[in-house]
C-alpha cells in the first residue's frame, strides 16, 4: 500500500520558504509516497476599535495580510505540484483558513489521516516551530523534521535507542524507512542518563538483524554537548541521512514542556529527524 505523507504549510505570521515544499517532494519521491499539501492561511478577526480604524485603517491591514498570506500559500502549493510532476509522484493540494490560535490544531487534525507528517524547520521561523511542536505532540502520528538543505541520500539510518516507550514507538513508526535502509546504526548514549539495560543497543541491533535488516550497535559518549545536538552530530559523523528518535515531552493546553533531546532537535535541526511521541 502506498504511503500517504502530509505537508502543512502555514502562511502567517511567517510563511515557509520554497525549500520546505521542494524537500517534501524529494522525500515523498524517495519513498514512493503520495504527498498531500495543505496551505493553512490566517483568518484574522476584525478589530472593532473605532480609533484604530480611523488612524491605522486596521480592517484594510487585516485584509492585506490575509490576501498576502493566501498568495504565498498558493505559490507554495504550485511549487509542490510542479516539483511532484517532475518527480513523477502523486500530489494533492488544498488550502484552508483558520484562526491564528488554531493553526497548530488544524495541522494536527489533518495529519491524523496520513501515515507521516513532513515538517519543515527553518532557523528563526517561529510559525514553523509552533506547527512542528503541535503536530509531534498532538497528531498521534510520526513526524519527519526537514532542514533547509537535505543531505545526500545514503540509505543509512541512525536510531537513537534507550529502551524507553517513546523510543520503541519511534522504532515502530520508522519501520518503512528501516526496511529500505542499506545500513542501520543503533546509537545509545551512555553518559547522558542511567540506562536500565546496559546492552540495549546490541539487543535491538540483534533483533533487527534477525528480521533481515543490516544493523549494528554503537555506544557513544557526547561529553558536554547537548543531547539533541550530540545525537545529530553522531548521526552525521556516521554518514546517516536520517535520525530516528522518540519525542520526549508533554503538553497542557498547548503549554509544551520538551525533553532535552527534542528541544535540541527543534531548536537546531541538522539532518532529517523522525520524531514520534
């Protein structure tokens, strides 16, 4: 069965760059998936303050902002369609208007109808960060974080493994990627926290090899590096083009408390990272 990938493209207050659409098509093409892109445009409530209307013409400013966002969304959707046609993959596009406070919720609801969400992350783009957090912790589906520049495909997947529930969930969600991998490195960080199973990496690698996958185990130390940055650096050093890890954190009415590894990835994404919560 062909996989269905979902690409949310919020357009306000900060729209995504063209690279997000292009990279999503490249990933969908690599894995033979259908891509469904949704531009989420702002529905800005009117301002009833008479003074603001007189001095600033706020209603016109709102209309201009909404129109500009719609145009940007249509540009991104057109780019998805054009790149998908070049790549020979099926791509569907749509657009929707949503209140600013509901953009993340809209992305979550649509992500639940797909196998995987593709989330572009750009330095300094708070809109992209907000959507990514919402989808990772609210959609109930795995999410693949995409940096601005994709590494050359190597077929090498690194799996961050500590034997926890979220790591196991990420491993299961990454199965389609693991089955296509030419090599899998199971990476366990041994100087970040106490592990229940000291042989966790080798146990998982043996299980993957038993399933017919080419896997090896690697225990690493990251020293003083932050866990998110350290895991990504190790994956890159190994030559991996994808890092799989559990998304640590919880939410209370959109107030996110992130684990250190998750925060490090969202704040400074260096290669594609599959996060699953």
